[in-house]
């Protein structure tokens, strides 16, 4: 089999798999992302954290959440080595 034929068959196979799978996968993704129900695990996490899963996120909460997560990541990396903090 020539390399050009093998490449053509591979491309045809990938296109056929995508053509077959895109409707069921798209329907599944639409159902998951548009669902208003939470999983039990999510509900427990929301309840423990006192988070309202139905509330919209405001424009000023997004950068605050980003900076909070960066601060937590910094603290977990910095303080995990016996509270030795090194600044440059």
C-alpha cells in the first residue's frame, strides 16, 4: 500500500467517525450543559461551601474568583515545604 493511499484511508476513516459521532455527542453535550439538575456529589459540595448553584456570576466575581484560586495555588505550593517562604 502506498503512503498516499494509507493517508487517504486514514483521513476518510476519521471523517467517517466524526460524521457518525457528531450528532449523538452534540446531543449529550447540550443535555449536560443545559441541565438545571446537580449531581449528588455537586449538591454536597455546594451545601458544604454554602454556594448557590443557581445564582448568576456577576462581572466583579469572575476576577475575584480567579485571583482567589491563584492565591490558593500559590499558598499550597509555597507553604507545602515546611512553611519556608523564599522571595526573590
